[in-house]
């Protein structure tokens, strides 16, 4: 699955016991309709998935040309909730969260130590091994 933001490959991850897809580079998170519904059920006072999707279908604007990672050719539209601009697919009802947005929209995911991706870890780890190779004469 390709990240809508940076076009890098997304990896399966876990948010509050719910499988999601996270970008290891930009820390964006893709959540499909079924997984979003499961997360909403854990959140107090959250809307139903049906009312949320209906609201998103009604109130949206053209996005910045990001493609849905599931539908591929379907463009994502911008939707606004909790003061956050999200990317929504009208075809599959999936949502893309840029880094930090999921914690603002679904605070329970932040309380349960949601890890949106490992981009920083992999970048640091790669840099470490590169430098280790340079200093030990491996490169």
C-alpha cells in the first residue's frame, strides 16, 4: 500500500489493538472504514461510523491530489473534524491522518501509546549503521 502523502510503502501497524497501515517515513496513518469503526467504539462520546461518513460525504472539499491507497485512482477529499483537516475516500470510506492528527481526533489512541510509524527509528538506525560503517572502514 502506497502512502497518500509521500508515496512510500506503508506497513501494517497497531493502534489500540486495531490494525492500521502506517508510513515509516512521514508517520501518516491509513485507517479503513471497519478499523475506524472499531476505534470509534472505544472512544467516549464518538459519533457512529454511519453518521461520521455521512457528514464527510456532505461536507468536504477537493483535496491536494492525494490518491486513496486502497482505491488507488480515487482522489482523497479534505474533511474537517476536531479542528483537524483529514483526507477521506468517498469510495471506500477510509481516512488518512497526517502525523499527529490521529491523537487530536481520537485521544484514546494517544493514551494507549499509539505509534503511528517508525520513520524516526528507521532513519536513526540507518544513519547509525552508515556512520558505523564509515568509521570502521566498512564503506
